[in-house]
C-alpha cells in the first residue's frame, strides 16, 4: 500500500510498500492490509502503526482527522502528526508538542472571543446612533 499523511499545509509523509497498518477510528482500532476493501473512516486522536520492510514498525501520533482507502492508496488527513519508531520518544514529543499547542490554541480562542465581544459592542453602539 502507499500511505500519505496530509497536514493542512504540507505532506507529512509519503510511504510506499506499507505491508500493514493499524489506526484508531471512532469505531475503535482498525487494521488495514493491502487487499482490504476501500473504506472511509473518521479518526480520533491516537497512534497509527504501520510497517514496511525497510523501516520496520513506525508509530505516528495523529490528531483527529479522516482516512480514505482507495485501492492501494491510503490517504490520512489530520491537523497534526508526529512520527517515531520508539513509543517512549513519541510520548515525550506528543507531550511537548500537542499539549503546548493545546495551550496556544486556548490562548488564541480567548483572544478571538474578546475580539468577537468587542465587535458586538461596537455593532450595538452603531444601532443606537
């Protein structure tokens, strides 16, 4: 199989000759082999495990997204992804990256909420004039 992991602004990974993979979906863990029927699945944050003859088993931490299997192609589209062949290192990277970004996302949401409130106050002021 050919696995492509797509992020919003770039291709994270493009791997040929994937012999098998396991991914977390909204329905639970799902395994994919080369001759499996085509499918679409919603992904939850979790670990994608795939295997190639050259690299062996590789783990990728994924944010929520979508998986599409069409023939030998598997496309995964997510907001964030981190890969490592060691689960311990991957956990450290996830803690540093995903949790830090969660704090940044929360700060951005807070700023957006303040901007929205300010805009609504100004619009209300215009209605009274």
